[in-house]
């Protein structure tokens, strides 16, 4: 599925985002060079431009750590130098989610070669968000974000004012890039909140691939969001209930003793109730993520379950169930 990331990024980069280019080269413009080197295993550089000072700038994108990337960069150096008679300024830009582990040099007895390796997360996303070009705005989702939710809201808000055709295209690209940061569900919710767009994730190519490999994405995104909401809600209800019971007991036995017992009892009941509701919301998110509208009957049946143990058992079954009928049978027991 790396090809989908590569296609999306290369499509964005070819339009030369001006702020992004300035952050990498110091220039806001350049002449795009569409060069194909047939001898490099049918490869072409991700971005090759001539800067205003005549420098040939080569940008290569990489979403995974590749221990042989330095050899490919050297190949590009040779062919660019042979073709243009100039040493290119080369930057390998890492956009992946794992820690960067690639070297930017080759050191042999008779050869020393260096190029710059840069992690896109070193770039402050706020600078790209200020750009007038939507390509810059899209790339900010991969950069350093101090507040992820706030940044996603701003990106979607900026895209909302595009024409219908462009808006749909850029939203699709945003969803593709968001997978590199594991925030696809957050982006999906924000797009549907701000725009008249409904995203059917069951038709998404990466989702279908992920489903074949297991429910990794659903567990990570659906349960995390559901449990986060459940914890917040449970904490709130637990504190309210605890305060209420604590004040009643306090009138009988004194405020000090009453507060202690009320909070203990409230915490106990509130946490149980909060865990139950959080678990239900987490399961609902996962069902919607996996079965969309077909899962509506499951959600209705889920609401009738009052046993925390049965909810937890259903959550485990959801990870490995072969069909929606198997899940429905379990709920109706």
C-alpha cells in the first residue's frame, strides 16, 4: 500500500508548494524539470527543479527506512550530473511514522558521498498552514503538530473553500496522508462535520487491505476514540454521583466522613458505569468502522446488554468473528 502514499505525495509535490519549497531550499519558486532516466530501473526523481540561482535541486520522498536508499540517491546524482553537468543539491525527505534510521552518506575507501536526510516532522506545520497553496496545507498533516485536533480542523477548514471538484480531490489526498500518522478517523470525522461529504470507508482501498490483515486499524482508532470518550464520560458521571452520595452521608456522619465514603462509593459505581459506557461506545465505533450501515442491528442489540462481562466478551469476539451473523447470534443469547 506504500504506492498509494507515494502517488499522493508525488502528485502534491509536482505542483511545487511554495512555502514547503522555501523551507527546504530558501526559494519560493523554481522551474520544474520532468526528467526520466530509463537506465535507473525505470525510475524518475520525485522532484527535480532548477532554482533561481541555477542550482539543480533533487527531492526524494521515502515513507519507510530503506538501508539501500543511499545507493539509489547516488545513482540519481550520477545521472543528473551526467545529464546537466551540475552537481545537484539532494534532500531525502522521510515522511514515515517510525523513527528515522537512514544514513545520508556513503563512506568507502575510494568513495565518499553525502546528501541531506530530513524528517518532515522537524518542520513546523504552522508555517505551511499560513500558505495560500492547498498543497502546502495538505503537507502540514505530516509535519510537527503541537495540537493534532486543532491542526486537522484548520486543514479541513482551509479545504472547505475550494471548488467542489478540487475539494473532493484534496480531501482524498488528506485521508491518504493521514494514514501515515494514524489519524484517519479524526480526519474523517472532521471532514464530515465541516463539509457536505460522507466518506464510505468500506470502499477505501487501504481499509480493505487492513481488514484482510486483521483489525489493527479498527482496534487502534475505534477503541482508542471510544475508550477516551468513555473514560471522560465515566469520570464525569462518577464524580457527580460520588459528590451526591457523599453529601448525603456527610449530613448524617459529618462532612469529613461523608465526603470520604461518598467519593469511595461514587468512584466505585462511577468507574463501573463509566467503563461500561466507554466500552459500548468503543465497540460501536469499531462496528461502524467495520460494518458501516450493516452494523446498525448489532448496535441496537448491543444497547440491550447490561452485563460488563458480556460486553468484554463481545469486544473480543468482534476481533475474530467471521461474519456479522456470528456477532448477532452472540448478542441474542
